């Protein structure tokens, strides 16, 4: 099976040889059980990619897009996403410890049983995106700042700081607002 780190290494060699910027693009691939650390992958484009048991440590993504990707049992620690787009993506039983999302658009995505410890969302848009909280309540010190949650023509905008655990409490009935 092809390894994601091998594709990234190959791209870095091409960048150095060509002495210019080359966009990292991956389509229709499956990757599993890898550790990727201390990488900077601006303008990356992943489409129809399945990632299972991939550990990302200190990964910087700027202006990247992910279309129809699946992140299952992944560790996304110290992930930094700035001006990125996730469309039709699934995040399943993944750990977002100390991840930072700034100006990120999530469209038709699903977050299922993930851990969001010390995760920070600033100026993000969650359009027609489902967030199912974990049974373990791993939402400690997670904040949402100046972000919008919406479904079709209805949306809620949070100005200022909010805790994700407060928003997802059943007593808030946030899901009823979009019926």
C-alpha cells in the first residue's frame, strides 16, 4: 500500500529540484497507520481520500481543501487549518487535541464521536454540518469564536467566545432550530 509520507517526501524533493512551489494533490487514495509530524502543506488538495489511524502532529495547512475525505481514528494534534475548506468530509472517532481552525468552512460534514480537547474554532462556518458529541465529553477547553452554524437558509452566528460543550448540551435544543 502506498504511504502518504512517501508522497509528501516526493513532493518536497520536486519542490527543491524545481526551485518553485508545487501544490500537494491527492485523489482517490486510501492511507492507514502512519505518523506525519512537523509538516507544512499549504494549498493542499485532497479528494476522495480515506485516512485511517493516521497520526498528524504539528501539521500546518493554509488555503487547503478536502473534498469527500474520511478521517477515521486519526490523531489531529496541533493541527493548524487556516482558510481551509472541508466539503462532504467525515471525522469519525478522531482526536483534535489542541487543534486550531481559523476561517475554515465545513460544508455537509459529519463529526462523529470525536474528542475536542483544547480545540479552537475562530471565524469558522459550519454549513449543514453535524456534530455528535462523544460519550466521554471530551470537549474540555474547546472554544468557538465568531463562528456561524447554518443549514440551508437558517443560521446562528456566535459573536465572542463560546464553549462547544455549552452549545451541544441537549437543553440548548440547537438541533430543533434547523428542523
